[in-house]
């Protein structure tokens, strides 16, 4: 019974294959694939362009050598072709339009936009006559210098912890995926407003009071600030954790075994194997951390800039969109500098180690 | 006598040895053969995991417990964590109001298609940047990172006007077209993730394939892609989550369309609800827990999706036979 069923199945399958070969693939090849190939062949073997194994000949005159380097460049451009087109269509205009407008005085009059050129007036105003902007910016830069390394270290620690042989890996990974979901959505600002992202237990158990009584407030205040910051930081570490986790999975386990046989402790193999292998991912995480903390909608600078854009602040200084574009570009330059500092620091240390 | 002394020293030696042995056994039990498999290390790991996990779980638990509360429980100050009577009323209100199954279907389409196209395009682009040398590569990469670093709040207005000119607003095309060209939400970070993953694959693997006669596309599909499965999964997950959760840009771009993301729908429902009941009425108090129920209904599909995809983080490396360089 079973065999006969199998036979019937096999026969029908074979007949379907034969049918498809005869009536689908052969005609397809004959009428579509071969002509296309011919056209492509003709395109590269015509008068204007002739491609041989060693040379490309243009218009029968210009002979270009087909070197490995040129070939590589062409295939490379082929791969990023999509991005170049997309950049020209979607990204170039908004970026440079905002840069362009940052030199102008822009007023929205109904649906019209009146622009008035004034070279560095906006920039001068941002630094000299804006009472809050520079102060906010300096505070932001200082807090970034503290937050970014702590974020990276915490993300790395958590990724290493989840990567160990532990029970319920799926459960733990899902818990540490929570910040990715929550921090990217509208839920995070809601939770922050309700105070659900701060740990009440630290305040409830008079942990800080204990320190103040025993050591003094000069030590307690930074610790309290750090605790508040750490909770905020941990909420922004979700994506870095996942990036590190995926990177850790890619490290070959036999390298660890070999180093263990040679007598390396786990501590040593972390510094000598794990960290160098995921260094490119650390760079990405730094960029991501700085950007995600900087463009977060409750960030002080963003709140300030948005307030200016909507004209909520002092009317004497609102010059509309042009001025906010200026502020954002200054902000962007500070961000880029911070990223450069961190990425540079990591790479310099790496070079010395070699 | 001498014989007896000999036996005595033997016994003493034996006891000493045994003491040493039990000591070392205890030590091994605590710290393991290579430290990382001992009891001490295990306990430390679980303690840290529980501690850190608590921070993330705390608001979730808060949301869950609140979403099950009845009106009396919310007003009652003495009820803090466990509701006195569980009610599904909040969920029912939200479920009916936003037509959850349909809304979820829309949200999955709205997030899934752009996420798939973003994953596809960024894999190609990241591979191109990682494995090939061409002129202006550094400048192009700098431009790419620049598009990511610029706060979206700046480019908001020109982008909106540009999309209006392209006639893309109000449909899913606003997300798909930029995504397939590598310019979606956070597009640069996906490309960078792929870039660094492909950089981690040894070049000799590609060269040997090239010697065997494989073209660039074949090397990409047969060698690079199978090795980058964790990267593909995280990029897909991130882009899915971001497209699914984004409210600031999608609220602007999708205005006037039938398809809305789930957070936007919940927000819309809250606005409608608030306009129905005046401030200070008891129904208004219920709004908070209905909102939290809506949030949980929004987050739940993502958690389920992640729970089922996270397994594949591990599998990629086992399937390949490369040795480290």
C-alpha cells in the first residue's frame, strides 16, 4: 500500500517535471534567457565598447586595461549602487537644504516661505545672544562624556552574561530585548513621565541617606547622580546588547579552547580574544549610543530646539526655521566631535597594543 | 616499634592528603575547572542577571498589573501591585476600539515590508563597503554616517516637503522606497552592522571561492549571506521594531491613510476617549489603565516575534567550517 502510493507520487512528480521542462523551462531558455544573454554579449562586444579578458576597448581607440583594482572598484560600486541612488533622491536635499537655510532668516507666511540671506547672523546669535543654548550644549557634552563609556561597558557586560551557559537563554534574551522595544516607541517617554523607569527601592531604603550619614554628602551626591544616570543609560543599552551578542556568537570557540590549553585565564582571553574581535562593533555601538541619546525626544537640547522651532520661547530670539536649523547644525557638529573623540580613543589604544 | 611508627606516619600522611583532596574538591566545586563553570561564578551570573533584568522588568510589571485593575483599585491608594480583582475590561475596551486583529495585520504589513526591503538593501550595501575598494569610499561612508547623525528633527521640514513633491505621502510607499534604497529610518546603522559583520569574515574564504570560479554575486549569496545570519536577524528585528514603533515621523507621513501603526491607533483611541469624557470623571481615571492595556497589546507581538527568532543567533556559526585566521 505504502509502496504503491510512493510509486504513484513519484510518477506524478516525474511527469510534472517532464512537463515543466518541456513546456516551461525550454521555451523560457529559448525565447528569454538566450536572447538576453545575446543582447548582453552584443552590448559588450560592439563598436563602442568591447570587453575582452585583458582590455576594455572604447570606440575602437581607447584601450583600458582590466586590472584587478578597476574590476574591484566597479563591482564595489555595483553593490552600493542602490545606496548612491537613494542618497541622491532622498537624503541629499533635506540635509543640504537645512544647511542652506541655516544661513537665512526664514519666515513662514501662509504657505509661502520668505527667506532673507544673512551670512553668519544666526550662528553669531546662537553663541553670543542666546542666553541658554551654549550652557545647555556644554551640559549635554559633559553628560555624554560620562554616559557613553558607561553604556558601552554595561551593554558589553550584559551581552557577556547572556552569552554564558545559562538556563533559559530565550527568556533572558527576551527580557534584555525589552529596552529595544520600549525605548524606540512612545512608551518610554510615558514611563519616564510617570517615574516608572527610576528604581523606587534606592530611595525607599534610604540607601543614599546611609551614605550621607556615614561618609558625607560630597560622595553621596555623585553616587546618587550616577544611579539615576545608570537607570537612564540601561534603557538605552538594548540595541548595543544585541549587537554585541550577535558579534560574540561569531567568534570561533576553538580560539578560546586553544588559548585555554595554553594556560590563559578567562580574564586574559576576554582582553586578548573577545575584545579585539568585537572592536568594530564597539565603534558602531558608540556611534549609535551618542546618536540615540542625542536625538531622544526628551533630550534637553532637542527640547530647546523644538521649542524654538514652534516659537514657544522668547519672541525676541525666534527667527523661525532658519535659526533652529543653525542650532541643529551646531548641535550636530558637537555630536560629531564627541563621536570622533570616542572612536579615536578606541583606535589609538588598539594601535598601541599592536 | 619502628614498624608501628612507620604505620603511624603513613596514616598521618594519608589523612593530610585526604584533607588536601577534600579542600581541592571544595575549591573545584566553588570555582570549577576553568573558573567559569564553578558554583561561585554561576551564582554571580544569575545574581547580576536578576538584578539587571529587574530594572527592565519593573516598568513592564507595573504596566501589566495596572492594566488588569478595575476603577476602584486605581483610585484606592492601598492597592499597589496586585489588583484586588482581575478584570479584562481594559483590554476589551482597547481591543474593540482599535479593532485589534485588523490593526495588527496593518501594523505588521507596515513594519514588515519596509523592514524586509531595508534588510535586503543594507546587506548588499554593507557588503559592497566591506569587501571592495573603490575611489571615494571614505567620503561616501562619511556621508552615510552623516545622514544618520543629523537629528531627524532638523531635516523634518525639508523631508516632508520633498515627500509631498514625490507624491509619496499617505501610503506605505513613504517607507518602502527609501528603505529599499538604503535610506530608511536609521538606515545607516543597518549598513554599518552589515559592514562590520562582513569585515569579520576572513578574505581568504572569498578568494578561494573566486579561484573556484564564483562571480561576485555568487560569493555574496553563497558565502557571505549564510555567514551573516545573526546580522540579518538583528537588522531585520531592529528595523521591524523601529518601523512598528515609530510615531513621530509615521504620524506625519501616514496622515490621511487608512493604514496606521499600532501606537498611532492607540494614541488616536486615547484622544477620542478623552474627548468623550470630561476631565475628572471616573471614566477618565480608567483611561490610564486602558492606555497601559493598549501599550501591552502593542508590545506583545514584538516580544513573541523576538522570542521565536532569538534561537537563530546561535546557529549561524555552527553551520560553517571556517577556522579563525
